[in-house]
């Protein structure tokens, strides 16, 4: 559902943003860029774990699909077909 997709996107972006800020601050304090990358990668992994599987919290508002309708494009029997008439030249 669309509301679940919006919620998943907001959670994903929020976790990435928070982990990037924390990673930057911690990396700046320790003067190690490696820790910044590790923290951002951990935030990415956490956000993927929370948003990629179809958790029930994302499926609270299912879409209502239209019922299947029979189409009128079925092939006609050979006896029902009219022969084509070509124009005389």
C-alpha cells in the first residue's frame, strides 16, 4: 500500500540521516574516517533490515483491486468469420 511505502521511505531516510550525523561526529572526534564509514554502513544495514521485508506494519492499508472481467476479444469460430472481400483493381 502507498501509506506503507511512505512509512518505509521515511524510516529508511531517517535512519540513514541519523547514522550519518552520528558517524560524522564520532569520526571527527576520534579523527578516524573509518568509524564514520562503519557507522553509516551499520545504519544502512539496519534500515534495510527494517524496510525491505514486507512487515505487517507496512501492509495495514491494502489496495482494493477491481474484479476480473471477461474480455470480449475471444477468437471467433471459423464459421462465424466472414470472408474478406478484396477491392477489384
